[in-house]
């Protein structure tokens, strides 16, 4: 179906302007950041929160830093609740609040409500315009007339607060605004917007895949916001390809579960006639008994994968590599419900080396150097400004936004990896909170991730890949011990029973030890010498368990677009633990003590 004429993906005037703006704002980050703070504080001079803290209209940064405390969501929640209940006085922001964005609730507990006002959209859109222009510049061999991105989206229904204020997930809302998501989608999307906006997950995903498969040879980019979402799409394909093939063969939707008439109508604009040849190809590829490289096999012109796979999401890189036969993975941006933050301006790199340049116009940024709190949790070192961060150092990110979050700790730890002009680039290290802490050994998300990666190396020669994992500090016995729930893919096959594979137990025991060996010295001393922690346990769960876990989180209000598997569970999340427990097929313990003195 490709055209004979090669129309390169040319940059237009708007793109050149955006590229110039990236240059300008990163070169002038030192001047822009104080201006951003002044703008935020002068616009919001009359808000209750700032006045309560004694900031009487001053826009001076040192006064601001002296008077306004560092806060997390919990401290702002009473103010946000008042806004949600209809108090329209200027509480946090002087602009009228027209809605809330809702966070996934999977990065740091409960879903958070973040107030937004109308002009906020323009700021967010400028971020995606920069991204779009840079992507076009870096992938110039895209035929701009025919080629299509295939970006999957999981829309979430909007709802309203008691006072009638709209609550939506960020991407669903952006997609619905007149500004629309075309730019976010990196140009032409193979999937029409109205299908992306359907909130019935099954019907939407089925129709998204149907459109994407039907236009298979036009697709140059396969993406979703997070790697986990994209893997969900591949799993869905594994389970539903036969129905999809039948529809493509007949050029009609035979699947009775697609009951939404407008959705059917949208799909039929794409599925214009039967394509038995394509149906044969998909059937042949999906019947081969392996899903390895399925993306290249079904969408042969795909040049790269666009999905965030950094931080805790880097765990999905091996699986993405499996499904795509090592297509380049482009983690395009770093952002949160509260604020869009950084762009990956050099996407052609090893996904493990991805860095994001913080965009100085998005918010006022401050950085809390790590390891600068004393035993009482008091901060003992000054926060530094964006242009004063030091190469190689780790910081916690603190933001002040136009919509009324002042000195707000997002909870992310970042490491400085370089600079784009004067604006620093960061790699995402981990979420801040310690996730496993039986004996004050303070295992954090990246410690655990490294351990799981090591264990993944032990399993690799046996053709097994870790699909997903989470953890739990089990204190039902004394001493307590760490439990890791694992879902595996073995030689491309789902792993559902204890007997359908031939990996000896000793290999799993070695996996337990590999994890323990890579945890902190504290952990290993407590385990091996003080014996105050019992051997680590791996509980293997049935294939599909982590999909069910996601569904449970979504039923509880999380958005699938933003969903990230929680890397640890606590005793308050008993329904998650119960679900995992009911799917355990085998369990293994470390048989040796971890070595002390490795690190
Ligand atoms: P949410 O507000 O629910 O969308 O979650 C935002 C959080 O997702 C951020 O604070 C990060 O912890 C995480 N996140 C967002 N972008 C990235 C990224 N590029 N790499 C790693 N983690 C990310």
C-alpha cells in the first residue's frame, strides 16, 4: 500500500519554531526559571495558601523559600478537598479551577486529584509540540503522507466531584480538548480518536487492534504511554487474534461483544473491504506457537517502539525485546499528573541510558540533594535550583506549578546525567519511598529492581523471562522475610502449572539468592549474621495474574494509561495480596546465606 513517491517526514514551520524554542529555553534556563517563579507568585499573589504562609505578594525567591514549606500531596489534600467540594475562592490558584486531573494512584498510593485551569492545556501542549518536532528531526525517513503511528490508548470515564467539577485522566482529557492528541501521537495515528476515547476497555482495545492490524504495512511506530500498557496490548492480541482475523477476512465486525454502534461505525471507515490475504498472514504468524518478534512479523515496517521504559518500567525491556525482536525502544517523556517535566531529546540510545531534559518553562524546579536528612527526617542541606545541580548527583524533585502546587515533592529521585545547553538532563532513578523495611534495612525500588534483574539473568539460560513482579514484607512469621511474586514466560509459553516446564527448583533457589546478594549490606548482615530476617521467598504466580492485578487497580479507580505495577504491597492492600495468593503455583526460598561484604 506504500506510495511510490517518497515524501520524507518534513518539518514544517511550526516544528522549526518548536526546535528553536527548545534551543532558546534550554540555553536560557538560568534566566527563565526565576521568571517562571515570579510569574507564578505574582499571578497567585492573592491565594489563601501563600497568604497563610506569610507571603504577602512577594515574588522574591529567597523569601519564597524561607516561608513556604516543602509539602507532599497529603498536606495539600485539605485545600484540594475544599476546591473539589465547590469552594471557588482562590485557595491555591487565582485562575478559576475548571477541572481535576487524577493520578494513577499506583506510583504512590491513593489516586490524587490535581486542580487544573484552562490555560494549563496550552502549556502541556507546547511540551508535546517540542517532542513532536524533535522526533520528526530524529526519524526523518518517515513518509509523512502514508505512514502511520499506532499508539494505543486506554481512556477512562470522566466523573464529577460532588460540586460538579470534572475529574479526568490527563491523556483522556487532552485527547478530548480541541487541541487534540495528534501531536502527542507523533502525527497520523492508525487508530481514529473516537476509538481511542471509548472507555469500555475490551471493546476499545479490540477495535484499536483491528484498525492497527488492517493497516499493518503503514505502521512505522508502535506505542503506548507506558511499556506496561503496550505489553497489555500484546497479551490481548495473543488472546483475541482469531476473532480479529475473522473480521479482517470478511471486512466486517463479527465479534458480538462489540456492541457500541458508533465504535463499529468508526472501525468500518477503516475496514473498508475484506482482506483475506492479510487475514491469512496474521493467522499464519499467530499460529506459529511463539510470540517472539510478533510486532515485526505483523507490522513489518515498524521502525521503533514508543513507550516509557525507564525507572521501575525498565523491567519490561526484556519482554518488549521479546515481542519486537529488539526494535529500538524510545522512552519519549517524563511527566506526572501534576506537571509535564522532561523530554528525551536523544532517543536513539540504549533504553537503559535514557535521560530527560527538564523543560524550564513547565514549572519552577528545585532539587533536594539525597542523603541530606538527619535521623529525625529534618532536611540538613539547602535545595538547589535547576541550573545548579551537579553532574552524577541524585536529587529529589520539588516543583512549584502555575496551578497552585508550591514546593511540592513529587516523590521521584533523579540523577543528573548531563546538560542540554544550560538545562540539566536526568535519568529516572526510583520513587522515593523505601518499599521493604523489615529491620530498618530500607530496601528501595531500585535495589529490588537490580536484584530482580540479576535473578532474570539466572533464569535466562532456561528460556524464562520475568513478566512482572511485586513484593511484600511478610511478618506473619518471626523473623519476617521478603516475598516476591513473579509471573514468568517460559520459551514464549504462558506458565500456568508447576509441571508445564522443566526448570529445576535449585534454579529458583539460586534466583532467591541472586536477589539477596544484590541487596544492601544492611540487609545481608541482618539475614546472614544477625539472623533477624528469614530467607527470601519467590512465589511464582499463574500467567495473567498481573493483568488481573491491574484490573483490580482499575476497578478501584486507577487509569490503565497511567497504571504502573506497584513494586511493593503493604498489609492495607489485602485484596491485592489475596489475588496474588490465589494464583500462586509454586514457591522457593534461598537455601544459602547471602554474602556479606560484596558491596
Ligand atoms: P501519574 O501521575 O500517575 O501519571 O504518575 C507519575 C509518576 O510516574 C511519576 O512521578 C514517576 O514516578 C512515574 N513516571 C512518569 N514518567 C516516567 C518515566 N519516563 N520514567 C519512569 N517513571 C516515570
